[in-house]
C-alpha cells in the first residue's frame, strides 16, 4: 500500500470511529434534548403545579394525586396495564380512568386533568421520569 | 389579640354606669360590681370618672372591632377567591436556551387546569438569574384564547438559572431549572446542525476507505503503477 493509501486507511478508520461514537449527538433521541427530558417536561408542561413529583412538590394542594412514588403503585392501579402503560394512558387520555386518589375538593377541579399537547416521545420521557428509569 | 366578642364585652362594661344590684341571675356578679365583673371593671366610685377619662380608649376599641370585622371579611373572601382561582401554565415547547439569544416562548394558561383564560396584566416569563437578579419578559396574547408568546432573551452567562411563568393574579408557576448553554456548546450539540455534520463525516469516511481500498487493489495488480 502506498503512503497515500495508508493515510486514507488511517483517516477512514479514525473518522469512522468518531462518526459512530457521536452518531446520536444532538439528534432527536439525544438525552441532551430538553424536549425529551422528563424532569424538565414535568415542570414545563405544568404537571408539577398540581402533582408532587419525584423531585418537586405541588404548588398547591387541590386534591391531585401525588406521583412521587409512582413506581410503588402504578403497576397495580389498573388490571391488565403495566405501570408504564397506566401512566402513559393517564397522560395521553386522562379522562379514561380517574384515579381514586383524586379528591374533587372545594378548591379543586371537578373534571379530570387536561389533555396536554405532548408527543409520544415526550410521554415516554415523562413515564420514564416518573418511574425513575 | 382580643376577638370581636371581647371588644363587645369591654363596651358593655363601659356603659354600666349605674350601681348594680346584687343578683342571682346566671351570668351576673352578685357582689354589685357590674354586669361584667371583669378585672377591667373599676370600682363603683371610680367608674364614671375612669370611663370619661378613657372615653377615647373605648372609641378606639369600637373602631378596632369594626376594623377587625372588616379584615375578617376581606381575608375570608380573599381566601375563598384564591381557593377557587388557580391556574396552570403549560409551555408549548422547552426552548433551546442559548446564552444571549432571544427565543419566542409560547405557553397556555389554563384556569383550574382546564379552561384557557385571557389575562391582560403581569403575564410573561420570568428568569431568576444565578446571581439573583430577575428578568421579566412580558407576553402578548397570541392566537387561541389563553395562549401567549413572550420574546425571551436568555442570560449571557451559560449556567443554570431558574424560571417561572407569571400568570397575572393567578400568581407565578415555577418551571424549574433553565440550563443556558453557550453558543459554541449549542452549535456542537444542536439538533439542527449535528444531523448534517454526521452524514458529512460518514461520507468522508467512505471516501477515504474507498481510496485506501483502491490503492490496495492497484498495488496488488500493478505493483509498479501504484501510487507512491
């Protein structure tokens, strides 16, 4: 192999390693993407205002279930649904099943929680955050 | 602090100017020292003069009772108003916070978590910088009812700050930590730039691999004609 061939081979190998190592950097599945950071989403989307979460305390007590220990009970809340499935359903379609921990108090709402504008990836991120995965 | 009832009790004591006959009536003193008989009640001989001297005091007592009652009404109504008046703010998307840059931050205010609500005053995004200073970016109603957009200029220092949504009389809602990145860091991890860059790198890798492979083939077939 000539010197040029050797340089090309060395360059290809080096660049190949760098390309593979950084392939997901900055991409839509990147953990650095704030849109997919469950902890940030929990606050930015307003969840933390009503629900106590793994790292936050609800802004006001108006009868909303605490989600601080969701891994302990979410899997047993609805038969046939795993913890992930139950939480995902509660976020995507909150009116399907009303949590027994929900207390419609004097100051609280009389309806289920709002349906927020979230992508399926964001819902997955929120579920992972709540289940501390 | 004396309650309203206590103030009334004092007032009744004051007007007991006449000597009071001993009585067996429940609730009345039987020693002739007046209807209240509390330690505030002066001796009968001093009662009238003392009452006159302290007339200002009793007028203030009456005024105090009125003020206390008014405060109770105001506080009570305020508590019930705040109990029923709450809202949540929900960002459209978490912005890419690059130091010194401005981004439009959209959000929706939902009264009771359900009903979009239009507010006119004190609506916007508030950034509490790491050094404690506060920047407020007023938002304008934009599009659908209850939707607002604020042009937010992020701090020039790339570090962690906190930020809130201000929702008029509903108060503020914490949005947690705002991680501001430097422009260079942002360029390196930017979701818009990196996908292009990685394909360019892959293409270069392939080109270099083809060159080296071609060189290898030429060397084997024509050792003398190979690149040197």
